[in-house]
C-alpha cells in the first residue's frame, strides 16, 4: 500500500514537472522567436512579407539594399540572381553615356552637297544629310507639336542662303553610322511595330514614330477604318484587323519588321470615334526624313529633279571628305536625353545613347556594339554574371541581378556626374513613372528610382534618402509573379516605406 501511494505521488509530481517544462519551453521559444524578430530590421520584415505573398509563390525575386555611407547590407534576398530586369536597364545606358560622353555632349546632323552651284542657282549634284545619332530631331519630348518641323524650315533657309533654287540630283539621308540591323537582339515580333519598339538609327526623326487615325463604329465587333497617317510615309501599307469594342483605351498593336513597308495591326479601339490616334513605329527613318525634307524644299519653290532616298536604299558610294559641309545641326545634350530616357522611360532614347557611346568610343554604333560596350565598361567595376543585350530593357535576353544594380548605384554616387544622373530619376509620389507610387505615404519624396514593367516582370532600382539621414541604394526585380503589375506595386510599397524610415 505505501509503495502504491508513493508511486501515485511520484506520478503526480512528474506530470506537474512536465507541465512546467512545457510552459518553460514555450516561453523560451517565444522569447527566442521575439529576439529573432527584434534582430530583423523593418526593411527585412517588409521584404519577408512580400516574398511570402501567394502572388510570388512561383516568382524569382532578387533584392538588395545597402547603406551607401557604411557600405553595409541593410537587407537582401537572392541578391546575385540574374533576372530579366525590364526598363531599369536604362540606368546602365544613361550612366554610361554620362560617364563616357559627358552631360554636355551634343550629337550632330550634318548637311553636305557634292556638286557646284552655277550662276542660276542650280546645284549640279546631290544634297546629303549625314546622321550622327541625334534622338531629339523633331522629338515631341523637346519641341511642342506645332514646332516639331521647325528644324526642316531652318535647313531650307540654309540652302536658300547659298543661293540654291534648283537641285539637279537627289536628296539623300544617310543613317549608316549605326548600321541597319533595325532592332536589338531579343525584341519580339509584338514589340517592334509599335512606337515603343522603334529601333535605333544614325538618323532619327519624330521619335521614329508616326500616328494612325482610326474611325471606329458605334457597334462592338465592327471593323475600323484608317483615315490618316501623320507623318505620312509613302508606300507604307497596313492590313487593318482592328475592331471597334467596348474598351476604354488603345488596345491596338502593330506587327512588322524594320525597313519593310507592310504592317499588320490587330486589337480593339473604343466605340464611336472619328479620329482615334494610335502610335506606331517608322520602318525606315532615314527615308522618311528624306521625303520630309524634299517636301519642305518643294514647298519653298526649290525645284528637285531627283528623288528622296535613304542611303540603305540608294547604296551610293560616298566620301564625305570630298563634299562641302554647308550646315551642322546640334542636337540636345546627353543630360537632357538621359533625363527623358529615365523620367519617361523612352526606349528609343536608351538605344540611341548606347549606340552613340559605342560609336564615339569604338567607331561602331550598332545595337550589338552598344550592348557590348556596356558589358565591357561595367564588368570590371561591378563583377561578372550579368548580360546586357539592349539599352532599354525591352529584350528578355537581359540578365542582371539586384546586386549588379546596387553596385552601379554605389559607383555613380561617387561620380562627378552623380547630380546629373540622379536628377534623371523619377521621385516617388511626385514625378515621372513613379508619380503614383507611395503617393501620400512615408516614402513619397524620399525615393528617386527607375521602374521597369513588362508582362510578369516588375522592377525598381534607385536611391533612398531616409528620414534618419541615411543614403541607401536599392534594387528589386521580380519575374513571373501571378498578379497584375498595379497590384504587385501595392504589395511592394511597404518595402519602399520601410526603406524611407530605416
């Protein structure tokens, strides 16, 4: 009997001890968990929430944020995973042009003639327009709509000042300095016919873009009609499969390769419009410029016996050292071009910048040469493991990590061109492509960054001036998320707010 009582007492106290041990273990675990939480800063916590969101279950994510003063990592996740970064590639293009060409560099377009002007004002020869890669010629980003043709009028006045009243030869535009590859590697069939898929050229005019005006029906599903093209491109034809529909904006897409004169355009446009404007790319900018200049000369009563030609089409032998230079048109500065490249995310400008840089540094201005120049310039500075195939980020063949971007940003922070570089970046809640990001939130006005957006791709990279006085460089790249771009940005905003308060 005593043995049984003892056994029961022992069991009772053992169970009590076990309960105490369980409680104690729970307290230890809770304390440990809290200590881990306490060790994670607000950026890491916001990043963890974002990574664990169901929309990112199958996504590739690369993130890094560094304190530029202490050179320490604030938070990171797969920082060296190379992903398709979309438009933040433009940071490399603009930084390289500012570093290598300088903010005040102006590309030149030159006008020559190859004959003699007789006493009757007849030029017995051709007029040559030699492109130098200026992206600002007639650009809507640099001129009001009513002034976009003024440069042509100035050129006409120049020829008149030489007493020219008749030209026996041709008007020839030469954009060969950047070659004739058309578009960079990795651009898709669905991009290159649209205005944002305009390829670089030694001669750029009107942003390499023309407008189509559509008349749409009152009934959904009915065909549309193209009523006008401005600027008009001779011999360019469209197979129009665009339908009238209950949509709110432009859902029409053009398909067609550079230098070909036929285009397919599909999609839908809003109901009941007399002139709905759609922007598409110019297939042959040097030929269009020749036609436009020919028209303005004729309007000024200068007789032209020859034709308007592009050098790709004409293939005439040319040695500019034997020609007479009659006019040099200076384009906008690299600083101004870089500003619009990042602030408005202009793909064409980014491509022009890398071609310009490569042309003036190596003698080759092709798209592939520009991409190779970026690669060779930055690889010794930021390390290997990144691939650049274009200047704008439209190519999905680009592969760059968050770490590569923060290294770029860190180096530019110490550059004498830093102020010029930073002022090209949109400001959260205030300007450019970031005007609606974190508007009215803690990060508003504190983040200067470039954004990138493509189907299932979202990215940001730039600088943070935190409320505590820290200067931060950060980059985030997400590939293959499963929600809309707008929704993903909302899920990113807590990270931006955390960075601004770090």
